[in-house]
């Protein structure tokens, strides 16, 4: 199933996972289906200094060197998941098939349906050090005078490269886009200048204003004027953020074969609210059950890990319990290195339920117990997709921007470029932590992300990606 409202021509076959041409799907969701973000993604305070922390052995940088933002962390409060509207509670958007739909409630403020994803909070902040009151060294059991639970010293600051536009004017932007596509030829640079500098919420307003001003669908016009990878990035940028994640999961499991890395990247890196919104959106937009599709396309311990991720029930308490970290590290050691065979369920239980700050402490504790780092132990005890999934969780717990930097590097490494992964990560992280991903990339690979993209792409596609990434 393709994205509602796109013309029957569908997506070009060059982009992995896009709907086949001639699918005859209904139209791109109209304005009003998704609400705009409740807060500015750029609300995190800017980083101080700009120096990326030194990497531990192995080259994977730690996340503790970022300055703490002012105020509370960034994790949403548990239980904040919005309930789905009752059937028929919202009017269907124009052109939608019969049945209940999501749109602007009569007389109601904002948009109904699925929220835009808020900027993620991260579990990679600094661990309590000996100078912190009552804080024993991470990875060592607390002494008699130490309380086992210690609060984080502050969450690191993260920021995207795209921030809310001062004095944003949807009408003016819609006019620029109309002019860029009117007449003979297309002014691609004018399109890039607008789309690459607007937040997802602002793009939804531009899309609605375009239809209001000209009685035409902006997405259909863009598809008729653009092609190839440039078109795919533009379409991704105009998809509401929750929908884009759900759409990516659907197409990772659609047709022959399964793109396991897409499932891992999304389900193992998002927070609870984002996962629950994705599950709801997947069901509503594609009339399918995400959990059932995962069971159909995966198996064994990898299937169980993804099903655990789909629940969106990870502990998000930001207080770290060092004694519990020590106990979990011992449990993981006894489930792997410390026995003949592997107790896979113990790894699943710990890595699927503990908060990311708690997992970071567990990783550090494991290094004092096992013969190797936890990630290396997973390498030894597991293989295939479940190994990749467990390692993705460990990497996100230690430093999520570095995890995405590694994904980008692999997408551009060797012969050819994985444009699907390159597009997805640049688009989905552009308002969350792309600044820190760029810094991690530089430290890990001794070249800027800008330079890497410039060498692997070309034309308007390259210009659009670089406009989002920045220098």
C-alpha cells in the first residue's frame, strides 16, 4: 500500500521499498490529518564548546561529554501516549475513502490524528563519578556508604540542523514553490531553499496553504516536476514524521524479502511514545497489525526482540540504579560468557526493558565482570539479525548519535550508496540530533558528513541533502 494521495504513477522503482507504479492508490493525506509538533524541535539549548568527547577504546565515542540542557531531561513522561479517537469522531479528509478519518475537528484547535514526533530524549548522559555526591564509580558495586540509585548529572543537549523558521509565512512559501514549478522547466534550487529550511510541521502548513491558494495538490505537482532520489527526499520530507516511520516499516516487510536493518533502526532507537504512535499509525493507515506483520516476516529470537520493542514499554526513569546495573551485568554474563550455550531470553529481558541510562551503566559494569565488552560478548554469543538488533540497543544506550553516524557511514561505504538509508536517517534526524551525528561522524571517520555525502551523491539530490546537513 502506498502513501494516500500520491498519484497512480507511484514511486520510481529505483528507490527500495517504494510502492510499485500503477498501484492506483488514493491521494496523499490532506492537511489536517496530522497535528503540528507541540514544541519547537530546536528547543534544546545549543552545545557549548562544540568539541566532541574523546572516544573510548574501539573508536565508538561516549555520550557523556555533552553539556546538560537547562531544565528537565527530554524523555516524555510515561503514560503520555494519546488515545486514538473514537471511530467516526473526526471527519474524513477530502478524497478519503468512506469511513472514519483524521482531520480537523469542527471548531477544534489544531490537527487530529497522530502527533508529529517530538524531539527524543536520550539515555547517554554523564554517569555519576566519584566526585558526585554518593556516586561510586560506574560498574563497581556500591560500598556501604553509597546509595544504589543516583540521579543523572544532566542530560546531554541535542539539536537538529532544521529549526523553526522565524516569522514563518506558509503563503509566501507556497507562492515560491508554485512559481518554481510553473511554466517551462523547474527551479529545483528554489524548491530546495524552501523545503530544506522548514520543519515538518511547517511543511504540512505549506502543503495545506498550497491547496487553498491554487486548488492543486502540492505533492502531485512536485512528483510531476521532480524525479529520482531528489523526488524521494522531497516526498519523505513532506510525510508527517510518524507516518514516515510507519511507512518505512511497512515497505521494509512488503514484497519479497525483508529489510531487517530498517526494522532494527526504527524500533530499537525510538522512545516509547514514538513507538506507540507508529504502531497506531501503521494500523490506521495500512489497515494492518504491525506485530502480526513482524511475526510473519521474522522468526526466532529476532522476532521476539522486535515484538518486545513494539510494546513501547521500556522503563524511561532517568535515575540510574548502580546496584541493579551490577546485577544485570552479572545476569548477562551468566547468560552468555559464563555458561555453555546462551540464555537468549535474559539478554532480551534486560535490553528490552531497562532505560537507556540504566543500560549504559550496565554496559560499564559488564566491562568489570566479563572477559570482554558487552558488545563483543553479543558478537560471540549471537549471530544474524538478532545480534544486530541487540547491538543497536547497546549502541543507542551508549551514544545514539554515534549509532546513526555509523549507519550513515555504512550506507556510503564501498561500491554504490544505500540511498534509502541515507535519505531516511538525514530526514528523520534533521530536527532531533543531526548536529551531534555530524560531530560523531567526524570523530569516528576523520571526515565531515558533508564531505562524505558530497563524494557519494550528485546533482540536485546532493544539493538537497547538503542543504539539510549543513557544513
